[in-house]
């Protein structure tokens, strides 16, 4: 169904793809894997008409094609589910699902009944249901992702390309997506699945193509592939196991103390401490209130009430400046929309919130800013374009490192990290884990929010569980088994652990 031959793609002076050739038979699901910046998303976007190859050719069902736009690709039966969510936030779910084809009465008036009915049918086709009259801006990241998946599937495409489709989904939602993919494959739909998550790939994919530094490093049949062989192809070596060093120490006094913390925006009566030298992990299902809690702790919720103390001093609620002055930092859930200014350069993104240090009288010294950013980003091993290039051109893992670098540079005493490794490859994930471990070893505290239970269990000194907006359990590391944490997530039974 799909064949690419000798595809080459450049972005400025960067070579994203180097002479890549592969084939995907009709009715199979093939994975594209690789580290951030390896070229897998670029290759998928060439297949979908978002980018055009500088050299080489793309064949669809035996015919050479040169898609000039996503609309052109869609006319040929090729649709894509993007990692970067794109929607019209002020329009309803139903309106977003019908963009380009709004049903009308008498050719003039919008047929609301038909519009909403079609949207409900499209969502039902992927095993989910939402109020289709609500605006997209009211949805969580996971719900936005589901709407985007429904839109792509509804096109009836012969070829579907998925770019990190589960990065924002809960385990239950991801399982529904996997069942949908399996049904589509049985119906003869050809699929390309871009993901960093090896268990998903091993479950779903008939064959795995691994890219490294823009070139095809190798291809493996799904039945013959395993985690070790895929990691070796992705990074060119075996991956050493990561053992957090901060777990060898004894946590100090509480840095962050939260008492009776509540908000109508998603959480109730939270009591929580984060001590010096420890990582406190918070697990929970999507919608449990974890991200709402992180935003409120950082002063982004004016409706929050209760007490928050840093180093024994009260933090004024609803004030980001007060939180930052107290030594709190936040790496948000969605780095693209909440953590970065994508059209701005790498250096100014690194120094956001600290521009005063580079002022020379009334003016900013861009030279001083760039010099400082280069040193700070070298500390976290950011790779990519120049410091003046838009941060949007960096890979997902490097973008996340820019956000982390900002707070390491400010020497945050407690760093809140919400989904710190979402959508990053295995190498970048290991590097980010190392940075968080180093931060705890330095005597700071980390509050870790993650939907990946192995990440929470592997890094944390203590593990809390949120359910329905409440902190229902707190386990010491020795007690935090997967079974006990999952039971608390499902039932909400409280633990007597410290």
C-alpha cells in the first residue's frame, strides 16, 4: 500500500531524513520508532502531505504520488492523527468534527441536529462519548486527542498515520484505541504507528522500522522484536539500567507543606508534604485532579483555598509571582501550549521569567542572554538548532529539556513536574530521570505527576494516589507495589502509610 524510496528531507542545515526506503503492505500496522529527532514524525508527515520530500519518491497502492497538502493526501485516502493537537477552541466538538463539511438545511442554515448526531456517531465509532455541544477549550488534553482520532477515523481513509496517539490517554482510553486499531486492520486499513512506547508497538504492529539520525537503522518483524533489540537499534547501544541515587539518602525537613488545599476546579482537602532530597510521585487516572493541583500550587488557580507553605513561610494563593519567589517551579503537562513560546527562539525560551538578569539599563543584552542560555542548555544536553532558531524546531525531548533547564537555572527548591516524559524517546526519558534525580540529590524536592506507573514507582521516595479530586493514599516506597497503587486508583481506599 505504501512504499517510500530514497526519501531525503532537509530543514535548513539539518538533514532530517537520509535516503530512507521501506514498504508497508495493505492491511498491516507498521511502527516507526526512534529517538527524538530521528526523523520518524517527519517521514510520517511526508506520507500525509504535510511536508514534501527533497529527494526520493512515495508510492501509494502502486502509483507514484506527490502530495502537496494534507487535503491532497486525504483525497487519496491518507489521514493522520497528530501528536500536536490542533482544533478551533471556541467551536464545539461537533463543529470541529464537521469542519469543511457542515450539514445545512435548505443550503443556508446549519442543521444542528444532524451536526450533533454525526459527531456522536463518530465518537461512538472509537468507543467514547462526550457532550458534543461543549467547546473544545473545555476539554482535557486526553479528550482533545480522542476527538482528533475520531475525526481521522471518520474520513474512511485507506491509510491512517498515528503520531504518538496515546501520549495523552489513560490506560482505559488507550486500550479502546488499541481495540479500534485491531478492528481497522481486520477491515483492511493500512496503518503507520509512530510511538516511543515499546509495549504498545510490540502488541499492535506487524513490523517495526527504526530510524536513527535520519537513516533507517533496521526493521524487525513484530513477532521477532523485543524491548532490548529495539532499544539497541534506536540508540546504537545497550541501555544501562537507571538506579536513582537520591533513594540512598534520608529526606530532610519539609520544604513544601500543603494543608486543606481545595478548589472547585478539581481537587479537595489535599494534605501533602515534599521534603528536601525526595521525589514524591502522584499517580491517578486521567481526571483525578492531579494537573489541577499542580496548576493551583503554582498560583494558576485564583479559586484555590487552604494553606501552602514553603520553607515555613506562607505562599500567597493565586499568585504565580509569589510561588516563584518562594522557590516553586512548574514543568507543565503540555510543554507546547503551557511551557514554551513556540515561535520564539531557544535562548529567550530558556530565560523566560528571568529577563531582568540580562538587562543593561533599559535594554536587553541578547548576547548575554544567548551566552547564559548556551551554558544552561549544555548542562541538560540539549541538541538541535541554533539558540536563535524557533524552539518549535527542536524535538519533543529537547523542548522538554529547555523547560527543565529554566527551572534548574533558577534553582527551584521544589520543582513540580507534570508528565515530564510524555512523548519523549527512551534516551531522553533516561536523561530527564537523571536530571530529576540530580535535583533531589542536591537537596531540592520534586513533586512528580505521571500517568506511567513504572515511572512513578521507579523514581519516587513516596507515592501518593489521587482519585476524584482527593489524595486517597500515600505509600512509602517499600509499600508501593503496582497492585496496591492500582487498587487505590480504582477503589480509592485510603492507606495508613506515612
